[in-house]
């Protein structure tokens, strides 16, 4: 793992668990199947109102296999949100250079602050190593989440994601 400085595992997590609460923890190898499944659901269901179906199908079909994904998520600052039963509700991947690469919440668990909490945790981890500039290519769906977290839009562009080309918002945050 990349962790020169690992902030305490309790930071950003939720202590009192009820059916609506969630806990944030570091991604583990055993999470990869749940994360891959959540990714497909979040794209195909959660982003269905924002992109054409053909783009969604391509976006939901990663170029790389599951072991590649597992190894990459272990090597970056990746956090998952889990419910009281341990089910993965969302995940966020932050790269060592401050790039937020992935942010997804299961369609059954949106608008509960899960993406915001995951992003907070990922940025805090990066900040602990001295990173003070963050960027992302936000989808049409996630741009409001990043805006609320202090990112500002610097432009829009078509970019390749998995097998799709999607209109994305280039967003930056300092500090
Ligand atoms: C985008 C996504 C990650 C948001 O996850 P989430 O856990 O629902 O986000 P949060 O609950 O933290 O939302 C925080 C705030 O962002 C804004 N927001 C979130 N989803 C929004 C939406 N669909 N439309 C408008 N604003 C939205 C709201 O201001 C929200 O606060 P509020 O619920 O108090 O109004 C999730 O909807 C998702 O996975 N979507 C599909 C895939 C995708 O596009 N992922 C991003 C790839 S870059």
C-alpha cells in the first residue's frame, strides 16, 4: 500500500449504527467483488438519467479484469462505506497525486451523505501526506457532490472512461 501516513481508522467513521447509518473503512482485497458489482449498478442505474444507454453499457464494462481492479484499489487510497451488516454501500478512490478517480454510491443508498463522507475520508488521508491540491473528472451526476465538497469546475470535456466516452466536468479543489 501507499501509506506513508495512515490516519486513525476511527476518523470519519460512524460509531452508532442503525439501519440508515454507515461506517467508512479502508478497502480490503475481499471487497473487490462487491465493489465491482456496486460500480456496475451505480453506472447503469444511478447514472441512467444523465447519459445515453449505450454510453452507460460501455462505462459499466471495465477494460481491465477483477484482479487488476483489486490490486489498483489496494495500492491507492480507497475507502468503502458499509452498512450495519457489512454490505458495501459506496466507495471512493483517491490517487497519490490528489486525483479523485472513483466515487460511487449504490443506487439504493444515495442522498444519505455517503459519497460526501467517503470523499472527506479520502481527502483527509491524502492531506495527511501533504497533498493540498485535488482534482477530478466528475460525471454529470457527481458534479454537485464535488461542488458541495469545495471543488470548482474549470471546464468540461469528453473523456474515455472504461469503454465509453463521457461528458465530464474537470473540477479542482485547493486545500
Ligand atoms: C454521484 C453519487 C456518487 C452521489 O452519491 P451520494 O452518496 O448520493 O451523495 P451524497 O448523499 O453525499 O450527496 C451530497 C450532496 O450532493 C448533491 N447531490 C448528490 N446527488 C445529487 C443528484 N443526483 N442531483 C443533484 N444533487 C445531488 C446534493 O447537494 C447532496 O446533498 P443533499 O442530499 O443534502 O441535497 C452517486 O449518485 C452515484 O454513484 N451516481 C452514479 C455514478 C456516478 O456518476 N458516479 C460518479 C463518477 S465520477
